[in-house]
């Protein structure tokens, strides 16, 4: 029972981290600019102003956006499938379908973070990766650990 609670808590934590990484506006930051997957926030005249991402190649940006959203969807879907499998799976069977969905989420977040790393940050020397970027890579590791856990885990027989 403790193992089950730990897996559920880890899964929910991973979903929260994925959502934060996708939604929050800190993938690339400088002193006056904060960029996320959806727009750019510039600090001028003591106020933050939202602008579009015109300097970024749209095909790569849309790839990162789509795979980030898909990672969130597959992670949430795998949680629902896991709960459903708890009640319907015969005793002694593995949570294979949940593990596969979690591997797909893992692959999506890896693609998003990798493409962002390779193609999207501005070429200027100033600034650096923000906490949303770091959360995406942490989410990748956690989704991979969860996928392996689900593929190994068997429904306990009483």
C-alpha cells in the first residue's frame, strides 16, 4: 500500500512539474526579458510587457509547444489509466499500458527540451536557461523513472 501511495504521489508531482514547465514564463531569462513557449515578457518602464516570439523559428517553436502539451496530456492520461487498471487488472499482471503511456510522455518532454536546447535560445551571449527549462528536464527524468516503475510493477495478489 505504501508503494502504491508513493507511485501516485510521484506521478502527481510529475504532472505538476510538467504543467509548470509548459505554462510558466521562464525558459530563457535575462535581466529584462523572460521568455516562455508562448511569448516574451520585456521589462520596460517598471512594467512587464508581453510580445510575440518573432525572432524564433516557428517550426521549431511549434514543435516544442506541441510536444510539451502532449507530454502533459499523456502523463495525465496515464494516471487515469493507472487508477482504472488498479480496479480492472487481474492480480499478478503488469501495468504495461500505463508504462507505455508514461514512456510516450517521457519521449515528448525529451523532444521538447532537446529541440529548445538545440534550436531556440537566442544567440546573444547574455541570459540563460530559466527554471521552467530545468523543470522540463527534471520532469523527463521523473517520467522515465515512473515508466520503468509501471513496466516492472505487478498488481499484488492478496
